[in-house]
């Protein structure tokens, strides 16, 4: 089987477990049951989308984290459990590997679909910031390294909700000549 076939083969869909909006810098993230993704902006009500649009191709419009990684981060930071809100990611996704959402091929991109209309392009790792040391305690920054999730841009907006189906598809890179 060739690499293109392997990259486009996913076992099954996942699920959107939680949605968080970060209304302002250093303010607590708010859990919501549904949100509106705005193409080229981010999530309505989140500080990223509330700023005047600068660049519709910005790579950090939405942040995501694997639900399966939250217990690992808790264990590595010495906590029995962990509220995902303190990790300050917008979306918590279960059941699929977000890292598989990055294509190593220049002419192909992987799209992450949420519900019937929303499409994101995963743009890179969402590395932890120094706030994680404050939130998780000493060593919290290192507990999240490699498990901080992914950043994304919104390609197709729309309304989506907790429990929506989430899946990946491989397609041509529209910016490739």
C-alpha cells in the first residue's frame, strides 16, 4: 500500500466531547454545549474570533486536544483527575488521533470535519505555555509537552455541538499550484 493510501485511511470517526470558549486573556475558559465556527476567524465568543480579522489563514484560530491525553497529563503532573478547562483548548475530541490530521505531503491536506458543516485544517502542534506550570504545578509544562494538542484554522464555518461526530479526510491542498 502506498503512503497516500495509508494517509487517507482512518479506522472510524471520533466524537466532540467538550467545547470551551476563552472570552479574554487570563480569564477562565467557559464550557458550552454548542458553538459557531466562523470561517477564517475561529469560534464566536472566543477571544481569537473577537479580534478584528487580520489574516484569514492564521494557523491558531481554534485549539484542540485529545480527550485520551487528559488523563495522561493528569498522571504526569501528579493529579488524580484534571478538568480539561484549565488546559485552555477550545475542543476536546475523543476516538481519533489528532496527530494523524497532519499530512507529510505538500500537495495533500487532512481536513477535520465536525458535525454536518464545520471543516478545520489542522495546522500544527499546540505546545504548552508557561501558564500550564501555574495551573498544573511544578512540572506541568513538561507534563503537557508532546500532548498539548493541535492548532487549526476554520475552513468552513457553521454551528456544531458537543457529541457531534468528528472525522478526518485527505484531499488536495487548495494552495498548491
